[in-house]
C-alpha cells in the first residue's frame, strides 16, 4: 500500500468521522430542545390514553361487550403510565401546546389533579384485576374518566 493510499484512507476515515459527528450534533440539538420533546411526548401519551379510555367506555356503555382481559389491559396501561406523564409538564421549558399557563402558575393545583387522577387510575386497575362484568368496574371507571375531564377543564385550552 503506498503512502498516498494510506493517507487517503486516513482522510476518508476522518471525513466519515466528522460526518458522524455532524449527525450527532444535530440530534443533540433536537434533544436539547426540551420543549419539543416534552410537548410531543405528552401529546402522544395523552392520545394513547384517549384510545384506551374510549375502548373501556364502549364496554361500560355496552356491558354485553365487556371483555375482562381487554378492559384490564387498558386500565393497567393508563395506571402504569400515569407517573410517566407528569414529568412531561415539568419546568417552564415545557410550557405551550394546549396547556394553559395555570399548569405552571398554579403548579400545586395541577399536581393535586394529577395525583387525584393517578390514584383513580390505580384504583380502577386494581378493580379490573378481579372484574367479571362491566358493573364491577363502572363506578371506578367513571371516577377515572371524570378525572381526565376535570383536569382538562381547568388546565387545558
Ligand atoms: C392532571 C391533568 C390531566 C389529566 C388527569 C389528563 N389530562 Fe389530558 N391533557 C392535559 C393537558 C394540560 C393537555 C394539553 C397538553 C398539550 O397540549 O401540550 C392534555 C391533552 C390531552 C389530549 C390532546 C392530545 C393532543 O393530541 O394534543 C388528549 C386526547 C387527552 N389529553 C386525553 C386525556 C385522557 C383520555 C385522560 C384520562 C384518561 C387525560 N387526558 C387526563 C391534562 C390532563
């Protein structure tokens, strides 16, 4: 291998390395922009909650369609991801979207709503473990669902 070929190889390696670095730093910029990722992550999780909630609602409204395993899966999903949701609202940097400013100016009130919801979701998930009919979970389902609405009423545009 001639000297020239070797230095061409070295150059090519260096060049590839710097391309790699460029790709990394543009990803780092995206991650550093916490506003976007917190907003995107919470909107996505809220939409997943809506889907799970709608599926449970349909079973409550039509008890003949009650599927204990499916209901439990939806209830568990919401209960297990509740603690994941609230950090997406932490810090001034996460302001925006359809969230009212009161999420941050009345942080204690928002936390109280979040805690109330998290407890309602845990209670529903516990009841769902032994439910054999819609009647077994109806009350706790309604409490959980109304807790979505009561937070939206105060903290979402
Ligand atoms: C403690 C407060 C709180 C609770 C509880 C809550 N949400 Fe939300 N939700 C919000 C806020 C605030 C927003 C606006 C977020 C944003 O736009 O960045 C929102 C946004 C949403 C959105 C719109 C997402 C999008 O596409 O932008 C949906 C759908 C939603 N929530 C469904 C639910 C469901 C279903 C539940 C209950 C299972 C629930 N939420 C519980 C506060 C809450």
